[in-house]
C-alpha cells in the first residue's frame, strides 16, 4: 500500500530505534524521506538500495544553522515538506534525585530533546504554510505526562515538548497543518538499553499490560498520526503506554 506516495517527510533520529522503523514504514509506503541524524554512518548502514526516495543528512539537531541547512537540502531534493517527525532524544543521566542533577546535563538534555524539536518545526513550518498542508509529530514520552522519579531532565524536556505541541496545534489550527505528540512508555531500543536496569524496571513495572511496546506498534501509530486521514486532531499527545496513562 503506497499510502504516502508523493509525500515528503523529514525524520530526525532516523539512524536508530523509533526513527529508523518509522522511516522504513514511510519509505515502504511511498514517501520521499529526508533522514536526519548525527550518526551519519548509522544512516548509511540502514538506508541503501532505494536511493531515489532517500536524502541522508548528517546533522547535529542542537545546532539551529545545521537544522536550517538540512531542511533546505531536503527542499532542494524533493521540493516540499509534508511531514516532520522528531525522534531524536537522549535520556541524559538518570537515577538521580533533583538535588543531585547536574545543570550541565539538564541543559544538554533540554537542547537535544526540546530545542531540536523547536528548531526543526521552525524550519519546516514556512514550507508547510506555503502549501497549506502539514503533519508534525514530536515524539515525547510518558515521562513528560507523569514525571519519572530519577529522570528530571528527561521528564522536563518531554513536558516542554508536550507544551509546545499544544501551542503549535492551536497556532496553526486553521492552516491545514496539524501538530501532535506521541507519548510512549518503554520500547526496547538502544536508548533503553543504555539506561540503568533499576530505572528501566521502575518504568516497566508501571505498565498495566505488563510488557514493553513494540517498534511496530510505535511505527503504526506514528504513521496514522502523520497521515492525511488524521485531520481533526491537533495539539494532542497520543498515548502509547500499555494503559499507564488513561488521559
Ligand atoms: N524507547 C523508548 O522506550 C522511548 C520511550 C518514550 C519516548 N521515547 C522517545 O522516542 C525517541 C526515539 O528514541 P529511541 O528509543 O528510538 O532512541 P535511540 O537512541 O534508539 O535513537 C535516537 C537517535 O537520535 C540520534 N541523536 C541523538 N542526539 C542527536 C543530535 N544531537 N543530533 C542528531 N541526532 C541525534 C541518535 O544518533 C539516534 O540515532 C526519543 O525522543 C525518545 O526520548 C523512547
């Protein structure tokens, strides 16, 4: 099924985890995709053989100028941007109480998780406004809705993303552009593998379904959120938490 044929997507964090599977799903469904990640060799490892649909861009998304140039590269290649999916994210140091949190680490996590989503949406929105159409998806986290103890930096950065989603949803509600977020609980990716075991147990124990989400479940929900069919929902944070958040 070529659900996204002739659409152009920009996906950040495309070299690993959620960004990687979502990128493959959109490519398989016909989209042209700008694949952004600082791990350029990781991108080149995963995206070969279907070059006409792919534009690989090595970029540090905490650098606003680099983000602007990456978006211009995608425009030069494909002519428009219909979809932006922000999957970049880091947890920073976890399993620390607030009085032990390093300000430097907090700033870094805010830069990677929040500022990058601001920079990318700021860069693509003028192109979406010009075509009166757009779908923006910021990947947030259950941590942003509930606050995970031991994860101040991560939880606060994801709450900021959810706040920005609400603002952007309202600001562009009459333009054909929707802006939504996704709040997964735990999905096994390199990000989770790098966390202390006790912190991962704290999070998984809270999932009523008593299992982690799968990458396929995340990709399916993301694809729906950025599809043309998802046209009357904006500013909303979709849940993907196996029943942990029922709001
Ligand atoms: N995996 C989970 O359980 C889970 C749960 C909730 C939310 N999330 C969120 O989903 C998103 C994807 O997470 P994942 O588990 O796939 O992580 P991941 O570590 O597998 O992938 C993250 C990608 O982001 C890239 N990246 C990091 N910093 C970057 C930077 N400054 N510039 C460019 N690229 C950069 C990395 O190279 C990597 O390819 C993140 O925002 C994460 O917070 C994940």
